[in-house]
C-alpha cells in the first residue's frame, strides 16, 4: 500500500475562555489553529493526522507541503517507523526541534490511522491492546492572571465532573485562590511555561510548595536545561513535570538520564507522532517516570492520545484544555464524562474528523 497523496488542511476555530484578553506578539489568542494532515493511499484508505499549529501554522504547513510530502509520496504507507527515520535524517539539517518535528508528527499520526483502518482495528489494539476502556483527565485552565477568575473556573470545572485541576499561572495569589476554591483533597498542578531562571524557580517552588502541588510544570527557561530541573527537583521536594517542548525520544532520554522529572509530558503532535511517543513511554517505564501527556488540542492528536494512554500499562491522565471552541472535529468522542474520556473502538483513530466542520472553518 503506497502513499499517493498528502494534503494539509488548515482550520481556524474561534474559542472563548472567560478571562481577560491574552496573547503574544501583540495579538490576542482567540483562534484554535489546527493543521490536519490528510494522507491518501493506492488502496483507497485515507488517514488523518494533526501537526501542532498554535501560532505557527503557516510554518508547519510549509514543512509538510514542501519538505515532507515530496519524500513521503510513493513510500510504503505501512513502513511507518522506516519513513519516520528517513524523514528525520532528511530534515536534521533544519533542526530536530519545533516545526520540522511538528510536521512529521502530523504525517505519522495519519499513517497509524491508516494502519488501523487497514487492519480493521482501533489504534490501541495495534499498540498492544487496551489496559482500560476510559482514561481520566484533568481540566487544564487558561491563563487568566486574575485570582477571582481562577477560583471561579476551578469551581466550574469541579461542577462539570473534573477531579483534578491544572493552572497556567505564575503568581502566588492565583495559586492560593485555586487551592482555597477546590479544597485540600483535589490534585492541583501548576504549569508556568518556562518563565524563570534556576534561582527564581527555587524561590517560586519554595513559595508554592505550601499549596501541595501535584506537580510544578516547566518552571525553568530554557526547557532543555535538564540538569537545572533535576537540581530543583532534588532540592525543592516539589514533583516536576516537563516534556511538551521535547522532540523525539532522544531528548527524553537525556531528560530521564538527568533525573529531571517525576512526570514526562510528550505531546503526540510535537514529539514525532505515535512512533516517537511509544519510544518515550518505553523509556519512561524503564526510568520509573510516569507519562502524563501534553494534549491541549481538539483534533486527531487528542484522539490519538486517548489510544496511547489506553494502551500503556501504567495509568496516566490526559490534559483537556478548559475552554469552549465554537466547533469540534470529533463531537462527543472528545467530550468528557465525569472528568474522563472513553477510548474509541472504531478502526484507526476511531472516526474521521467532521467534514462539515472542516468545510466551515477551513482557511487553506
């Protein structure tokens, strides 16, 4: 079965989050940019992938269209690992982080979707079976920078059935407001998105430790300073999570060797797809690290994450971005029930994205 065509489908879906305007580069973030990668084969089987595209969609799309597609078309669609290796070698000159690996991730997910459809099996069965038929999630709150809004959103998420909350805040008042709103029995995570030097991170961890954090996420810039993360983990006693900015299993190998994290956070749309994610899971198991994937998206990447987490032996949590898109590509398939998500049972990813949503929100 050969790859006969690769098409990129760019979508801009508006969302609301209930907080003050937030963004970067002088632009408010109010659109979920999604880049679908649609792969056709000579057997008539079509697969869909998802390349990370928040605020970088044009660059990622160009890599798929101009660098990846010319190499991949004509290749055996079933040789997923071989094609991943070929493309990583071909693109290494352009960097093994960021948009090149994001683009590769989209293709890889689509090929695993095709493999499952060809076999008539859901992706988790191809990965060794399902240890569970549902996966627990947590509400990953937006960045509000307002203690009152943080408390309000925490209570709303609990009312909707979530039993774990993650903040995207860096100031103590917001963290305190969250802990007071949810009480002492609810796990609370804080994702800071790499704001501090190692010295600043030590000071912040000392302050935030009193709020009984389930984990402190990416507290240090640059994110690949694993020795500094490891030192913070040892000295603070606060569990550390990181990995959404790590690309390929080689980066995670360095992370684990340094003893940098308690929780590893590979993102299937950023790390290199299902192929690299599986390698990270194996390394994490061997290193005594728990996988807690980065998955704040609403396309094939989120669905693929459900399959990956269902198939691994250890239990983990999926991240659900706590905001309201104007539309979603998979409807009820990616909607939470009591804070958890059912694992799809259809072939491949379990369903194709909603064509009506694609038609309405497609921008290229």
